C-alpha cells in the first residue's frame, strides 16, 4: 500500500520538470541525370562488319565510323551532328540516310540514331537503330531490323555484333554472374579467367549476366529482354585490362510470314556501387515487356514435395481438409495436384487413383473452399502416350530424323519427347489438350518442362529438326506460348523449367530455383539461385519454390528457409504432408503464409554466394533478413550505410525472438553473431517524434491488414486500424515511443462482434506491446476487428497548486486550488490528478483526504481548475506550524506512474 507514496515522494525530492526534445533530420538526396556521375568511364561499342558506333559517357559523345579507313561518318555531341562523308560503303552496301529523333519508353527519354543501309544487290535494305538514354544508369539499346521485301520468305540477316569494353584492373578481380537460359539452370559465379569465351555451357547466355569488379567497384549488366524470336549468346574475351563482351544472334536466318524481322533488343547498363544499379536497371527494363494481369495471389500446397509421383485423390483431399484446418485462416487457398496424376504425358487422362477423373477432383477441392491447381507438361509426350504412338511426325527430330528424347516420366517409366510446335497439327493438339484440362476453370496451371518447346537446334547435318524450315527454337517456343495463352486464358499460369527470355510477357509467375528438399545443402543451392534472380520480379511473380519445415530440417534451418521464401517470393507453396508437421513447425508456417509480395533485395549478391543480407522496404519501414548459410558462426559488423539507414534513428525489433533489439542511432548493428544455419529477421521503422507501430506478431514479412489500414489521428493522439484475429492465436502489436519519459499509452479499445481479451504493457524502455486474443472455439473462423490505441505526450499535461499565501494568520483567507493544463487539442482520459496534504509525514489524499484518492479525468483542452479546499477564514487558536506541504501530480489511472512535473507548495501558520 506504500508503493504510490514512495513513488511520489521520490519524484517530489527531485522536483524535476520532464522535458522532451526530439530532432528529426530528413536528408533527401537527389540523383542527377549526368552519365559521368552514375556510370564509370566505360566506352560502349557497337559493330556491324566495318561499321562502329561508339559512346563515351565522360564526354557524352557518340560517333559512327568506318574502322577500315578510320573515316568519321557521324559525330553527335550534345545536339549537333556532322556528316563527314556523303557516301558510306560497307561490303557493297550504301549508307542511304541517317536521322536523329527523340524517343521515350520504359528506360526513359533519349536520342535515337537511325541509319539506313542499302545492302548489296539481291539483299534487303537494313536499318540500324541505336538509342541513348540519359539517367542514373547509362543504357544503350540496339536494334537490327530488316525491312520486308515483297514475296520474301527466307531472309539472310547481316552478321551483327554488339560489344562493350569494360575496364578492370587487374582482370583477376572479375566475377561473372550468369542467369541462365531456362529456370532450371543454376546461376554460377565464375571467376576470371574462364575456360572458354563461349558461355553457352556456363549459363551466361541467352538472357542476362552481371559482371562485377572487386576493385574499382565497376559493374556491368547485359540483357536481351524480349526474346520473341531469337536466342542471344554472350561471349567474353579479355585484352589487357579490358573485358570485351559481345552479343550475337543465335543463327543466320529466320522465317517470317509477311512481317519484318527484328532481332532482340540488347541492353547494356553500367553502374558504380552495390546492386542498387541492378534495381534501377530492372525497373527500366520492365517498360519493354508486357506483363499479364494477375487473377489471384498464389499461396497453397503442392503434392510433389510431399509424395512425389505416388499420389491419389484420397491423399490430395485428405491433405486439403487437414491443411485448411491448420492454415486456411492464415491465407492458404490453393491445393495443387502435381506430377503423377496422369496415365501418360501428352494424353493427359487420369489414372485409376483418380477414379472419377481429374476434373472431379478439382470440383471436390473447390467444395472444400480451395482453388485447384494442376500440373502438366504441355510441350511433351511420352512413349506410352497414344498421341506419340499415332503421330511420331509431330515431334522434334534428332540427327537421325527420329523423335528426339528430351526427358523421362518417372510416374510410368516412359521416355519423353518434345512436340514440334512449328507443326500446325502438333500445335493444335497442345492447345486442345491443355484447354480441356483447364476448361472453365480459373485455378492454377502449373506448366512444367516448358524448355522442351525449344529443344531443337536449327539444323543438324542439313536436316531441319522443325517442320517449318528455318525456324529457330525461339520461333517454336513463341508459337507454343501463344497457344497456351489461348488454351488457358483464365488460369494463373506458373511456368517451370522454362526458357527465361522467351517466357517474358506470357506467364504470371516463374520458378526461379531448382527443386528444394528438406536437406540443408539443397536449400543452400536453391538460395544461391534465388539471390541471383531476384530482379526478375519486374517480369512476373517470383516462385522461389516451396516452403519446407519438416524434419530432418532443424528448427533454425526451417526458420531460415521459410523466412527467405516469405520475403523473396510472391508465391508460397507448402511442400510438407500435414501429418509430418509438429506444433512448432505449424506455428512457423502460420507466420510465413502468404508470401510478402517479393520485394526483398539481396544486398551482397555481387560479393557472396548465396547472399546472406536481404532487405525489403515495405509499410514505411524496412525488413532485414540475415541468414548464416555456413557451418560456422557469423560474426556481424553491419553498418547503417550498408542497408541505407543512415539518416534517422531506427526502432529495430527481432521478429522471431519477439524482442526489441535497439533504438539504432549510430555505429554497427547491435547484433554480434548468428549461429550456423540460423537467421535473424529484423523489422525496422524510422523513429520520428511520434509513437510508431513497428510490427505485429502476425507475419514475418509484415501484417498487410494491419499496416494497410493503420493511421494516426493527430486530433485525438490515436493510432487506429484493423486486424485479423484467429481464435486461440494471440496477436500482438509492438509500438516504439521516441522517449519513454515523454509518451505513454493511455487506452486501447476495440470493436469486435465476439469476445476479445485485451492487455497492454511496457516491454522494454521505449517499447510497448498490445496483445489481443479471441478465446479458442469462441467463433468459427477469423474476425476482422477495429482497434484504437491512444497515446499521451507528457508535455501536453501539467499541474500546479495555488495557495492564497505561504503563511496564514488568524483572519486570513485560506484557499487551495489545483490547475491542470492540457495542451492537446482533445480531452485526455485515463489519467488522474493526485493532490496530497503532507502534515509532518501524515498523508491525506484529496478530495476525501483519506488513503489513495484522486481526481479522475478526462481533462478538457486548456486549463481545468479544481477547488481542493474551498475558501475559509483562518481561525485563531490554531497554534503554529512550518513546512506543511501540498503535492500535486498527474498519474495514470492506477497511480503507478507520474506524468509531467510534480508541484510542491509549502505553507505554515501562526499568531
């Protein structure tokens, strides 16, 4: 019973007025458009036979010249153009005209140089276009196009090379990071020197590569973003301290149907610094490629990682029921029937383990409240299929003229063969069978082994492997993916084992890693590929494969992998059978379903494999995932500059440990080390002059419902929003305050249809947690509640005692008042005014002058005056006394904390 007295007495001795000062400094750094500021001095050179176009980013000039005679043909500096020779001749061709125009697209605005070349007799007229864009990242786009000649069916393209000279000192500092031809390819980091200049076998081909120099911090990216017809091959050589990168077309000719032929766009980008330049590069490239609309967000379960090909309708539906009970309220919606349901590839009919057919299984999945997903390999058929046995002429041929084997169907032990998609009847078969599988459904089409659609070479010993002579594998795949768009128009199309460049613009999602299994070594390999393909989110939803939490993964390993999938991907497909999940793994998965919209970026991808520092900016804050993939402890020395968090103090919270880390103001991150195979997931918010919601316990990648609805009302000092509560599962909100002495949580209230238990308390200095829970079995399903949390700033409240005199004699008027000042613009509730009369250690609490009494709020804006002792005339015969004291303070409703200053007034009396 003496606790409040002790508290107030201690405060009274100090008699300090608590002042709050927070300085918030926002540094806004702009980016200039000058090329020499953001790009190293990297001359980019384009060659066509003897024609060379060169750009110098330092002088911002570019030129076109004949390298045989060193004759300058066109020079462009700023806005001036000079033509030094009236006629340009190359291999019998004639420079017919040139022009410069302004153009704008997804890369920004720039100048385009167009050169028309009239080729030698009997060859078409060709046009070379070079577009130069100003911006934070320097880019050149080149286009070789042939102007169609009437009646022309087969056109020979003029040999054309795009190259870039990249200075490195010494060359041994280079690392080349490839991204591969198809989504199964690994993404190796190759140290210079390399074994061969042809990078087809080492995956720096046909799509993109990054070249990183450890010294000088110069980086280069090259990509062919459209890939609708051709495949593009990058080759690299080193001459002294210059790396030369060349991009050439895959083949000499293509077939067309009355349309102009156009090669792929080849884009180079040079930048200094970390991978942020790659982010800008990806943002700009996205303007060049269309992206299909996204009919649903993919979060569910796949049978493949649980049972392989040994599946049945019973197993599928049993898992669907159980998984919906465990995860349905958390966002799991899709149940995918994977490989193994079919009698044969190509026929796509169900085995007797699906006795009523696959369509009936899909309907039963829908009846459970789920979205059905179905696996197929549309561009393939196996030797057991009727279609292969009846129509072997529909398949890509090998050198002997026989159908070319491209894989193996483990479900029925048959070899697989690839449809020739340039064959009209084969293409029609693919469209028809795929369309039947997904007829009138808007579920998920998981389209696998798509690389089989471009499995053929242009020609083999004079034998064309495609029905349509001269077709490239790009042509064949282009026809195939157009057929899939027609066959499956309403489904969410997820591509796997697909040629990356060829697939842009046609699929909603793309697998970006190899199959994962619950073995740590396999997860490390998959993480490496995910890190090097993170920027593909500009073209489709990223599918980093599968959530795995079951044994033999340790708790740390499961947590690390699930954290990466949740932050790095747009899709989250669970791969564990329901009956392998222990309670701790169930709780882990509930916090990573669904994925967090694929915003995470690997900050150290250019220097480490796999990346162990991931950053995601979201909800006005930052999510930092640190993963130790190694077998030894990771000693951390992470500075704020590394994660671009230098400008203000940050409230840092450890999500998995459910504890504050620090209010990070300067120096290295206050985490010293991370155990082998473990991770730390930090949720961070810049701490301004207001209390802020930092995170909730709901989701590792941020509670979207919470943060999308949350708002601050300055008129009432209230944070408010909505939250989804699942019965039996507590939801906790974590707030940080700028100064624990200056702000306090006054009240929390909620609006809910059912019973909700509510509690809040300080959890550490400057941290407050609010916990809500609906009792288990209190209702069916989750409930969306509205909540409000009112904070009071201490400086807005003050109080004082007013006496008519400091010494009273008989006949004087005695009057004691208390004044409460509320500087806020709204009434403040849940506080009380404590006024105590101290007579030689005997304490009397107003207004009753007994024990532990107080004046209750609310206190209106402005000044509130209370009569503590009404006016009376001091009587005679009262004796004499000194140092009688009044104490006045504002406390919380429980009288456990004092807000603002404590006022003390002493008085006495005598004759």
